[in-house]
C-alpha cells in the first residue's frame, strides 16, 4: 500500500468518527513527531500494538480486500505477568463489499458488534482438524440467543446486533452492498495478530508500504522502526 493511500484512509476515518460522535484516545492522534518525544511511559501502547491498523492483507486492493482497525486496549498473551489485562477492544470500519478474508483464531474469543451504519455480513464455518472448512452445522450466539446454521451460512448483523465468535470458528465478513459503510466494535480476549490468526488462504496481516509521502500517523506495527 502507498503511504498516501493509508493517510487518505485515516482522514476518511476521522471524518466518519466525527460524524458519529466517536471520540478517540489521545495516543491515536499523536503525530510521528510527537511519538519521538515519548519514552518508557508509553511502552504498553507499543508492546500491545494499540492504535492504527490498516491492511490490504497483501491483496493490493484495499477497497476489495482490506480492513481498517484501531486497537483501543489490549492485554498480552505472551507477557501476562507485565500486562495482566485479559481483554481487548477494537474499533473497525468495514466498507461495502470490502472483504476480510476467511480466518479463525486459535485462542481468541470475540464479540463482533455492528455499532452503526450499514449491515455486516459474516460467513461461518467450523474448522476441521487440518484447518479446512468443515461441512458441519455452526452454532453461534447472537446477542445472547443461540442459533444453529448450516455450514457456510451468511448471517447479517444489523446496527446494534452482535455475534460471539469462538476459537476455531472460520469467519469472513464484509459490508452489505447498498447499505453503507459499517462501524464495527470488537470486544475480545487478548489480541495477538502476529500469532493467533489462521487464514484459509494465504494472506499478509500487515501491509508492505511504499513511502510516497510522510505518514500522518504511525501504524501499530511501526512504533519500533
């Protein structure tokens, strides 16, 4: 992805959050210059990869296959002694028809919440022992109500609805075409994007960046560069 594209996505997101009156923590808005003034007091932000996260999953077409996220809070699966927080929260923007590839998590249980805007479509499969899509019924809880669906069912979350996704449950999601951009919140167990994602097809979690202009804000995987 070009840095100019990432900057444009950030500006669009800030305008959308302003429209929906969503306020962000201070560290999300720090500039690269402000980051240079920070010391050990911000180590939790760095170690737990809080902040901006924009990816095209290595596809090269963000609008087709991509996801915008801001990690607001997170513990650390690898260093629970230092960071005992057992939960995480993300704010996401999903565009119409923009696909997040099929994947599951080995450890993380998560609630995916449609916080406003359009409808979120999620396709679900159980996983086999060799990490394939299982042809078995899927059991999920939507806002406290248990549902059982055939393999490959596409559920629709309207604004206000949420679904609980358990470890080992394959899922792919996108914004329903014609219904508008979706603001999504994720409340989950600790998040580890470097080690806890199993993609069905090959995908890159963090993008390679072409530096065609200066960064507006740093991405969460850039703090130590």
